[in-house]
C-alpha cells in the first residue's frame, strides 16, 4: 500500500524533482519549443495568406480568361459577319456582272439578228429584182419577136398612160 498512501517524503522529493525538471525545461526546452510553435504558427499564417493570394489570383485569372474568351468570341463573330458581308458583296457583284454580260450578249445577238435579217431582206430584194428583170426580159423577148404584137402592146401602154 505504499503507492496508494501518500508518504510526505515522497511528495517532497516529487515536488523537488518536478521543480528541477520544470526549471530545466523552462531554461532549455520551453523557449525553443515556443519559438518552434511561433515559427510554425507564422509559417501556417503565411501559407494561408499565400493560399488566399493564390486563390484571388486564380479568380482574377479566371475573370481575365472569361474576358479574353468573350472578346475572342466577339472578334470571331465580327470576322464571320465581315466574311459573310464580303461573300454577299462578291456574290451580288458576280450576279450583277453576269446580268450585264447576259444583257450585253442578248443585245449583241439582237443586233446581229437584225443585221442578218436586213442582209437577208436585201438579198431577197436583189434576187426578186433579178428574177423580175429576167422575167421581164423573157416576156419582152417573146413580145418583141412578133411585130404586130409589139404595136398592140405599145398602143395599150399609150392608152394606159393617157387614162392615168
């Protein structure tokens, strides 16, 4: 029962040993331990501060990235719109040019047809005139072969002239 009942000598020696251990710890261990704890606390605070800064920078970068993405999309849309306008303009110019070329070709064809028509009419007139002259020549030769018929024809022509 020595352990359960307090002995005053043991208590005194325990207090003295505890005091010596406390003094040695206070002299040699407490300051380094407290310094280590303080350094640890400061390093943790710095790490938290750095983490907060990093998070803020990441958020700033995200905002910048979103801004850059929005700007890139705007530029892409502007480029696409400009490309579409240029395409529409080129298509319209091509259509207009094609229409002008078509109208020009139609007008040239119309002029060519008109000139060919006039040439054909002139040729027909020449042929009709030649045929008329040949027919008249043959009739006159036939009519002039007989003198009685000639006199009769001349008299008929004179009578027609007097009537008109």
